[in-house]
């Protein structure tokens, strides 16, 4: 996956374009992400039998992963993510890598 839970990302398209946030959840096998305090929607909840009143709740809605880009924390700018196979302790592992900056992102 190009993005993981806890990554800092920047929104590249939509109503929150240019804003940054942390990924809370990755859904649909990496196709959608939920970002902290971005893409907020209002949901109405119905009251139940007199013990709970109806309210309007604001929460984060999932956003398509194609609208976001990973932010490199060292350079503080969005980067495109590629993958590279590296040898570590005799094992081959797949790491996220920025081709333009020639930097490992993991």
C-alpha cells in the first residue's frame, strides 16, 4: 500500500485541497482513507423511545486514495510513492521509496 495508518498526507483534490492530516483508517483494501478532521460530513441520528434525543453528529467520511499524497516529514512536502526491494538481515523486504528525491520513506 502506498499509504498506511498514521501517515501524514496532503489532500490534492476536492473541498479540502491543500490541507494536511493524519490517516485514521485505510478502507476497501487501500482504495479509501479516513483523515483526521478532514472531509467532515453531518449525520443525523434519530431519538429512541425518550431516553436519547435526536442529534446531528459531525464525523470524518472516507476519501478516495487517489485524491491524497504522502508528505515526506523530513522535507515537509508531498511526494509520489514508489516501491523498492531491499536486503535487510538476509531477508528481502519491500519499502516505500521516493524516486525523485532518492529517499526511503519507511
